[in-house]
C-alpha cells in the first residue's frame, strides 16, 4: 500500500482517537468526579476515579501511544509528498515528530505500567510523583507536536503540497500546540483543531494519485 494511503488512514484514525479523548474528558470523567483542572490535580479524587473505572484511564494512556504512532505515519506520508520541494523543513519535521513519539510512548507506558499498583495501594505521594512525570512528558510531547505541525504547514504553503486552508490550519494548530505548555486551556482548542485537521488531511492523502 502506498505510504500516503497509510498516512491517510492514520490521520483519520488519529482524529477518531481525539474524539474519544474528548468524550472521556467531558462526559465520562465528570461522572467519576473529575470536572475541572483542580479535580484532575487532586490525588484523592484521581485515585478514587481510577479505582472506580481503571479502563477509562487505560484507554487514555493507550490513546497516547496510538496517537504517537499515527503522527509518525502521517509525517512520513507527508515527507513522501513534499520532500523533493522542501527537504530541510520536512527533515526537521520528521525529527520533531520522532521526539514527540518517544515522549508520548513514555507517557502512555508510565500510566499503563506504574499507575495500577499506585492506585491499588492508595499511595497519594507516589501518585503525585508519577503524575508530575506523566504530565511533564505529555506536555513536552505536545510542544514537539506543535513544532511538527507548524513545520508541516510551512512546508505545505511553500510547496503547495496541501490545500492552502489546510496548510494554514496546520500552522495554527502548531502555534496552539507550542503555546499549550504555558496556557493549559489551549489543550482543548488543540484537540478540536486536531480533529478537523486529521479528518481533512486523511481525505486528501487517501485521494492522492498512485
């Protein structure tokens, strides 16, 4: 199968994963007592929520791993599409997404491997330590992804390798991702932009000629 087709399926799949994440954050988590940012930072409420529904948090961590793989496939597909006309920008984007992938793989695996024993022991101190590491790695991953999307959008505008509005959307999503570490509410904006960007890009890549 052509790499751009694989990237197209990866992009649409990634958008679906982001939709699932939004459903968990805004519908499932409030039923577990996690409504606002203060609740997500509260170790007691988190431990109770994880004890009540461990599968919910397993899904979130698994999504982090799957999203990292999807973004690698997307950027490799775009490299095939635009490498000849913007080699340096695409090369840096591949490096940036590789860093993002490593950070998110670590984030997801820490949550899946470390959290169950902490939750069963109700160890609030250990939870704070692991949660801080989990949050830090995840945020660093978003920062790397922001640069990836910005570079992709820049390369697409330069090469006209993607529809112009989609290219600007990639640049916007990249800027939001870069600023997310400083303004946490931007995470939800990034998720919404990621859904639109992923679905649109997936259609474009799947329609690419052999």
